[in-house]
C-alpha cells in the first residue's frame, strides 16, 4: 500500500469514527455534564467569587487611646479612603487582636495615648498599623491608603512645627516613585484569576472526557489510531469553541480590551486542547482502570494550579519547579493566551507555542504506541 | 456481636488501605506542589532600571533599590528594550530614572519616577510595590535630612520636622511574607477534604454494591471510621510537619491539631454520605469532585476574602466544611488562637456534618421507599389512632 492509499484509508476511518461519534455526543448525561453543564457552572461560580475585582471597604479595626482631633482625623481619612471600612474597638486592644486573628478584620490601627500632644511637642509618636499577612490579599489592600495619609499629614505638620520652633525649612525634594501595574491597569483580579482558572479547568475537562470516551469505545470495532482520533476529534472542536466562548464572555462581561488577534487565540486553544487530550490518553494508557486514571486528575489539578505562575511568578521559582512548569502544557497555553489577551504577542511567538503544544501528542503517541490498543482491549474485557 | 461486626469491618478497611496506600498520592501531590515554595518568599526577581540621567544621584538611587532582597537590578540603556523584556516575561518590573533627575533634585523641583510591575502576578507585584515604596521613602528622607542639615538645622530638629508622626506598618502571622504560608492553609484543607470525600464515597458505593447485598449499618460505620485514623495521620503531617519543612509559622500542638481535624473529618464524612446518595456512581463522583477543588480553594477565603463575594457565593462557601476548617486551623496553627476561640467553627462543623449525614440518609430512605413507610408509621393519623 503506497502512501497515498494509506492516507485515504486513514482519512476514511477517521471520518467514519468522527461521524459516528457526532451522533452520540449529546446522548449521554455524562457528556452533557462534562461538555457544558459543569464548565459553565464553575465559570459562573468563579466569576462571582472574583466579581468585585478590586478589594474595597475591607474591615479594619481601630483602637484609639487618644481620642484627639488629630487621631480622629487619621481615622476619618482612612475610612474615607477606598480600601478600609473602619470598625471602632474603643479601648479594647485584646478584642481587636482576637478579631484580627479570627480574620474578622484584616488590619488594626493602634493610636497610643497622648498621641496629639506628643506630635505637637515633637516627641514623634508612632501609631502602629498591624495587618494580617497570612490573608495577604485582604491584609495588603486594607493598608493601601495608610502610607499616603501619614505622608500627607507629616507634610502639613512639618510647616506647623517649624513655624512653632521658629525654624526656616529649606525647599525639600519633591520626588515621587509612582509604581503601577502593567498588563492590568485597573488592578482588577477578575481577569487573571478567572482567565487562569478557566484555561486550567478546560484542561481538566478535556483530560477527564478523553479518559471517559476511551473507556466507552465500542468493543466490536477494530481499534486503530484513525478510529481513536476520529472519536476524539469532535471533543477537540467542542472544547476549543468552549474555551473561546468563555474568554469572549469574560471579555464582554468585564469590558476588557483584547490587545492580540482573537483568531490566534483560537489556534492556541485548538493546540492546547489537543495537548490536553494526549495527556488524557497517556493517563488512560498507563493506569489499570478508568477510575485509577480519574484519580490522577486530582494530582493534575493541584500541579496545574501551582505551576501556572499565577500564585508564584515563574521568575521566582526554584529550578526544579521551573522544570516541572516547563513540562506542563498549561504553562505555555496560559502564557500565550495571556499575551494575546493583555500583552503583545508576535505571530512567530504564537507559532512557537503551537509547535511546543503539538509536540505533546507526538511524544505521547510514541510513548503509548505499544500499550494503547492493549489497554483498550483490557478495558473492554474488564 | 455488633462490636465484632464493627471491628471486622474496621480492621478489613484499615488493612486494605495499609496494603494499598493510594492515599499517599495526596502526599506526592503536596510534595510536588511544595517545590514551588522552596525559596520561601520571592527573591531576586529581575527588575530593570533605565537610567536616563547617568548622574551620581541616579546611581545612588539604583544602589539603594538594589538593597532589596526581593529584586535583582539590571541596568538598561533604553526603555524600549526593557519594555520588550517585561512583555517577554524576562523582567518583572521596569523603573525609569528621568533625564535631569539630579538637576531637578537639587533645584527642589517636582520629579516623578515611573515604575511598572507585572501585575499578572498579583501577590508578587504587591510585595515589590510595598518594598520599593518603603526603600524609596527612606532614601528620600535621608536626602531631605541632608538638605536640612546643610541649612543649619540640628540632627534632632531634622528628625522631628521630617517625621512628626512615625509610620509603622507591621505584618502579623507571616514574618517575611512566605508564599507557602499564604497558600497552604487553604490548599491543604482543600486537599484533605477532597481526598477523604473521594475515598469515603468510593468505600460507601463499593459496600453498597457488594455481591452479598447491602451490608448492615454497623459495617458501614466500621468501614468509614477506619478512614479516620489514616486521615488524622495525614492531618498531623500536613498541619504539623509541613509548615516546619516549608519554614512558616506553626503553633498548634499535636492534640490541638487532632482536636481540630477530627470534627472536620466527621463533617466531610457527612458530606460524603450526601454526595454518595446524590451521585451514586463512582465515575460521576470523580467527574464532579475533581473539578470542584479549584473553586473550593478560592472559596476558603485565604486567597480572596469572603467579604468581597456576593451573598449567594458566601452561602455556598459557608456550606463547605473546608471554609470553617481553614479559618479554624489557620487561626490556631498560624495566628495563635486557642481552641476555645474556635468553638463556633467546631460547632458549625458538627452541625454541617450532622445535617449532610441526615440529608444523605433521608435521600437513601426516600429512594428505598423506607421514608414513606416511616412517615406513614409516625404520622399524626397513626398517633391519634
């Protein structure tokens, strides 16, 4: 059989399996569950978890032991800021500390007795702002307005104290370090968390459905690669479209601007789904039952979540973690989709990512070549 | 007789789990995840400084910024290269020192030094921002102090006039801001809950589907309670040993860890009963629970506060045993609370456990037709007969 004939036979078998699977794609509840019900439920849930986008009005405790005009000004101005919502604990420092440890408040401002008198007497009192660094996001946001507020007060008090002491102050330096976030001008967490969660979860759905489909392949048909590929191909298209649909929903809902080419997103998404399907084939091939294969999905969840670079930036990971991150298809797909979404990605870099993602099916085909059909037969007899 | 049945089931499941330690997959997962946190906090993140001034003052500023352990400063000749590299993920931040920086500094004119960090890593960006601002503030204070001293003010006067109010911000419960300490309390509780849910539902379904027919309740009790010692052991490793390995704060004693995790495990077993009766198929359980881990982790409140979530999401979060357990375990283990401070968390775990278990039993009774017989038997009509 020459190469042309081989290609024709391959295509015929592929098409027959593809057409056959299309008829069954929505006949099982499990397929509905994995193809759209659960992905959309989780999309809505995660979208709502981060719906606020930026943390405003976080509960912040105050223990004011001075109760002077100055201390009240600090408290009022802090409360007027965007991030803190002041809860007065009167003089009860113990109760406020307990609330901080119970995460009922995320920061605690302690203003010592004689605060105003000490300021005016030049004794430089120190109000202390404690924040919960374990619940870091909330803790960090709740102290966000404080430094600026104290700097402002100090510049006002400086003139007052100098005039009182009869001192002439020279012109001081007015140099500000203006730190801003790139690729997320609004500081909104929704893009990042939901985008990464979405891409990460699509991988898991693809892996799970691939295992499920392989476990349910008809027993009577002769198992061959074009047949298996034909059976999986409808899901490749479906999940690619689902990923793009979810990204479009996110973009529309958050009124975000896509800086790259949406068509490139589609291409990257397609190769990403294929890479995830090959991971599913790998798990199915090297486990004894589909339940064993499913149990490894749990492992994948944690790893993908940790190594995607959303929690710890890749640049800060130790070499071993960078290596593990580099073997995860999610890392490449997520980075490139992020680039297309919020950064600038050249066509060459998109092609490079697609080539990396397409290496997964090639390597995995090589790894499973002797076992896959045997494993499928074993599944049929078990 | 009942005790013998209980003990036989308990022993059989324990021995099976010891012979086939698939539950150790959880430990493998935790070990692999921990590798990311080996550096503790972020360090040596590459940051570019584009020095357009090339003056003594700009070099002094670069030297001061480079004192931060979190960053590693690289000098760039032009902004375009630096922004290209931040776009390509080779840099984390770019600071540009403008032309005439020194000249304007000496004249006392207003200068703005633009700095841009990669906000796609929210936590790291927040840390770098805080670090740079604090270093820069100290640098500026020193510079202004010099100006004031040169104009004849004494060191004490300079000190008072520069800073009438001293600002002090203290991070609590997580010295050095360890990433592992931020992520792991929620993550470990989520993993413990997920693994126990899967194993207990599997055990439950396997027992129900045994060829000899559904065994008596005491066998279920014996088999499911055999899971508790294994998961208590895992909780000691995860909440007692792991913080020590990753170098973050760990305060709870061994009995405290056991006292906290025991009601949590009971609550999870209750939830497992409900899920078993609702989903019924092992495959469906895997195909549902595996995907819920990420939202459950986000719902724990450690990464994103519950206050920032809509009410219906808060309700879901509060229906999960992991939310209460994370709050309690992080409170005692990392923030120094006592068990007595967490009585409400313990109470809620017990309430959730009982609620889910009874709901699961009720669903099973409805399905088997026993609920109808039960209500018929205890209806008012029957009572007044």
